[in-house]
């Protein structure tokens, strides 16, 4: 169990490294289940690779890849039978760590008294199998947002502190990926209990696996694995290095925080507002978007009330509602809020970028708006501005 | 660090009408008590089954020793709170936010400037200064409202005349109004302002805050010695819901009170 939620603390050095085959993957699911974890990982469903509870490693997307473009997601068959050679799917791990709908507390009128009760449900104990490098960073970012400030969110804290993370290094980036620009991949950063790198070559289908925590090492010791050989290690490293060269997208070479702060009046925001539908898809699929709203309900007696928390989106007109109307009424202001927060003001609020370069917002935008293209357009605008406007 | 918990039950000890749509409510703990509040901080006040809204404390200690909140009925929840009666129970969380920086104000002339219900979060500042006059320079209180009937804490404002230089103005006078008419910034010309010794604390509608802060800096009060209390939508008050963002700020955490030197560039961007 990796309980350290400080993103600045590197994981302990890989104390153990092994190589295992597909049988090792089956054993891994069994070992985690045996330890009481609910194993969640990628599987094919409804024409996509989704995250779901796994009963066996056979449910992993062996032999499936994805084709990703702006506004487009397609599954395709892979002849090599690889399980993890597919970029980010529509969901991220926030679905499990920061659920879309949570009962926070209830209130009951008992005679003259009102009694408030925190939701008593014990947090589930998840083992996440296949946390891609970009998503591993996203978890670290949500750690900071939801448990790193003066107040801790108990729902996230409970789920996160009990979670076991099996990371996967990326060897097959999608057409919308830009983790290299954001410094989050394709190699895995700290924060995992175990990390896998998948290799499929003439020597067979295998996984180079290392531990990043004591419990990770314990689990690793239970698996049918043999000592790491240099050929597998080299092939794995080469696969990750090659992935870094095949990013489908890049961010402009600029300080994105400064770029966002300096372009609040750019005409490009009107341009993107002409395309954006304010549907909020980008915020739902983003692995770091954390905003929520609340809903208060009562039962028919009127003596039992509940407080629910639901995912919200800064694209919703109600999001900025004050008496007198919304602060951000125009589409321009709402898209600008999302993008400048993600790439700029997130640093001020939480000490890092809010973007991990996973590309989900590009894939799942129904009108194919591309955050890297918008950033590039803003960058071009700052460079083309006449000097007298440059201040 | 603290973990977010459910509200604590508080009982309404007294209510006091302020205007046709505004009422002050004094709350005492029905059991466990929240940690002490500072002037400018706020609580999340929950009306059973209706909702929860952020409300600044308008007095740290009422007649019954409880926390006083002044509520204007504008939405479903604030209307439910406005309708509270003695003996009713609400839920309370807090204290939240960064209040007025009174340490920075000590030794200076204190100029409190309020628009409408913006006087509520400033009232504990006036109480604090009046309780310890030696710690501060001169006290000025300037209040603006739409009409005489929209003035809150009206009797108390009269009590402040004497220990403080008090100015009151309204946009639209009614019969029997003999005071000033016009925007609150016009009152700045009627007081003996010492810009080099003054700390100003401002709360009201955002447009009023902008004009007032500009008028103060225009008269030579440095922007960092003008504190303003801002408002945005707020769902959690604990920095997790994202609603109260104002550019780089989370107003529930970094505010609601911030220095005008930080606020100015943010308030001049439309729809930020």
C-alpha cells in the first residue's frame, strides 16, 4: 500500500526487479484479490477500453490498440497481443478515487434535535492495474488538490490511502498524446507500488516488473517471475524511449503559465468560443479536473436530509452563479477559465500544472478542439503582437 | 490540516430585523462548538434540506454570546435562513477563509467603507477597534446603501458617531432623509483622510469595491493598505470544489479578504 501522497517525494528505489510472462499477470490479479483488493483495470467494453473491476487477467485488452485523433476514438486489433499498447481511454482513475456522486453526510430531525452524521460507508480497497505514466502524475496532482491543502477531503483520502497502484510505462502513445511536453511520461514517475513495462518481441510476450514500495515488493515475491535479464530490460527501455519520439502532439515551447497569464485578452478566445459547445466533456474525461457541486435532498417525511456531492464543470453556466447572474456568462470566458486554470493558475493554487498530456480532452471533444493547438495559437499571437501592445 | 466533517448543530438564540429582506441571526452551539472566528471569516450555514451558503460573521459575540450572521434573502437557502425563528436549528461549518488582516492595521488610521450588506463582515472590525482604541489610530466608517430603508445595523451606526468619524450616504433618498445622497466614494472628501497613515477595509458590490479602491489609491493610500472582501460562488469552502476561483486565487482559502494590490489586476479582466 502506497500511502505517501506527497508528489515531491520520489518513490523508494526499485528494491526488486523481475521479468514475468502472461502467467505472471494472472498471478498478479490473483495475489491482489487474495490480499483483499478490488482489482480495477482496462478492459474492452462498448467499443472502448474502459476501466472496470477485473476478476481475471484474461479480461485485460490483450491484442487491442486504439486510434486517437481530435474528436475520434477507435479500437483496432493488434497482431502482437499486447495488453497495454493502447493510450488513455475515456475514463481515468478519478472515477474511483474521486467518484462522480458521493453522499457526504446526512441530517436527521430527532424530536427537538438535529443530528448530523458523516457517511459511514467504509472506503473500498482498490488495486489499480495499468496506471499509465500520465495518469500516475494525475493521481499525484489530485492528491495535492484534495488532501494537500488546509482541509483534507475524507472521501478521497479514504480511497487513496488504501489503494495499491500498478503503473504501466507507455510504449504506444496515441495520436493525441503529449506527455513528453508536460514532463509526465512515457516513463513512470514516483508513486507506484509496482511498475510494469510490456515487451513483445521474438523472445516472447513478457513484462519487466519493479517494486516501488514494501508492499509492492511483497506482492512481487509471490509472482511466478524470474530474475530480470538484460535483454528484456534493454528492450523495455528501448520501447519507452521510442515512445517518447512518437508523441502525436506537442505543446508550444513556451512557459505555459506565463503564456496563459499574458493572453487573457487574446482574440483567439473568441475563435475557440465559436467552436466550443460548452458541453463539459473535456472536464469529465480530464484526469485532474476535480470540481464538484452539491445537492441537498430530503425524503418524504421531511425529517431526513442528505448532502450529495457531484462532479461539476466550469463550462456549466451555473458554475459561477452569484445573485445577479453568472460571473462567466460567455463561452469565451468559460473556455478561457478551463484552459488558463489547467495550464496556468493551477501552479498558483496547487504548485504544478494541472495538465498531464494524456490527450483525453482532445479525443472526447465533439468538435475536435485541441488544447495544444489553442496553446500554439496563443503563443503565435504573443509573438506576432506589435511591440507597443506587448506589455 | 483538518479533515472535512459534517456541520455542527447550532440553535437560533435571537433574530433581529435589519431591512425588508435582511435579518441578523444569532447562533449558539446546540452541542459541540466550532473553533473561534476572526473578523472577515465566514461560516457555511446549512438550512435543513434546502442548502448551504457562505455567510460572514457580522459579530463575533452577540447578546447571548453566540455568533451573529446577517442574511439577505436572495435565493432559496438564504430565504430559508432569513425565515429562521428563535429555537430553530441550522448546521454550521467553519471558520473558513482569510479574514481582515488586523495585525497590519494596528497603529494605523482605520477606514471602514461598506456598501449595502457589505457592512456585515466589517462590523466585527469596528467592534474590535472600538474595544481597543489605543491599538489603532483614528476610526472612520463610511456606509452607502441604495435607499435609507436598505441600511443595515442602522442604530448601531448612530452609536459609532463620536468614537468614529461616520458618514452615511444613499443613492435614492426617501422622505425624512436629511443625510448625504450619492456614491460612497463622495464621502471621502468629507473626512480628514491621512493617506500615509491609513489602512482601508472595503466590502460591498464588486463595482463599488473597484471604484472605492481606485478613489483611495488615487488619494495616495497604497494599494497594499487597501483590503477588499470579494465574493464568488462557493460550494465547499475547503478548497476542493473549484467554484470560488478568481484567476490564481481560491477565494475560500486565499480570501475572501485580499489586498487590493493583488485584487486590482484580477478585477479589471472581464468575466475572469
